[in-house]
């Protein structure tokens, strides 16, 4: 498994008269674990959507190994963005079952690892016949984690994977992510509010504020950056 370079240059995104991303640049290099931090509304989820061609941009460029990501099936095959599950769909409960999400993932992701998915089901104690609306917050997080990791995508993107997990489950998640990166030389990019998790797990931390990339560096550099501390470090 060889991940390529995922790069954003000059990204701008607005919804009507509200600017969400402003001239944002980011380079995600192979084989590293990245963390993206920022307050609610900073533009994190919008950025993830654009990086994975699930959302449009107003201007700028997103490339994978130098080629545009948009409508590029080769790039999309290499990137897994497993979104956070919701207990409701439209106006009612989410009655889709865990097995439905796994079947869809097995079809969509070309490197899907069935055996590993079954192993994680057992480790996470998830029941495939259970409806999403019946799962706890932690169990929903485990389903998204399972899909992301079993995709065996060279670039795996996780949106708040530790949400709803207890301390022991968070420690297990940290170990699993490290093993996946080391065993398969893949790239992990995660958005997370758990600062302890980000600082202990990630090689590189990206700090975003009001749609702008405030700082990129090692965990220690980010922790010691006065701009980051003033903006939000320790507030969420």
C-alpha cells in the first residue's frame, strides 16, 4: 500500500455571503498521522469534504499525486473519508443496520478487508443486525472507525473518531491507528477535539481558525505556539 501526496492550494469556500475557507494550503505526506484541530465552525468538516471531493470549492485546487481529485476515480479509490453516523435520517430515525453500512463499504472501497472488518466487529462488540438509531454515541463512532480502517485505503480520514468513547476505548483506538499506519504505511488524517489524543498520536498537527490555516507543526510546536493558544488550544 503506497499513499500519494494529497495537497490543497489556495482553497476558498463560501456559503452565500459567509466565507468558510480562505486561501487555505495543506500538504498531506505519505505514511504520517495528521491531526486537524479547531473550534466548532472553523471549517474542518468543509475542508474534509473538499479534500475528498464530497464538497465543491469556490476556488483553489486539490490534487493527489499532482492530479485533480475531483472526478478522479484513481484518487477517490485511495481515499477513505468515513463520516460520523447520525441516529436520524431526514425526519425519522436511522433504521439502516450496521450490516448495510458494511455492505456498502465493501462495494465502494476496492481494498476492503472483509476478515479485518469481522475482527473489528468482534473486538468492538458490534451487532450487525442492530439499527444505527439503537446504537450509543460510542458504538456509532466504532462503526465509522471500523469502515475507515477496514477500507485499507492508502489515505484514511477520520472525523472525531474518539467521540463517545471511554478512556479504555480511546487507548485501544490509538494503538489500532498506530498499528495500521506502521503495518500498511498508510496516511491517517483525523479531526479530533480530544487534545490529549491528538498530541500523543499525531506526527503533525494542523491548526485551523476561521477558515484559515493558523499553524502546522509537531505536537510540541503547536502546543507552544502563542497564536494557537490564543485562538483555541485547551478550549475544546
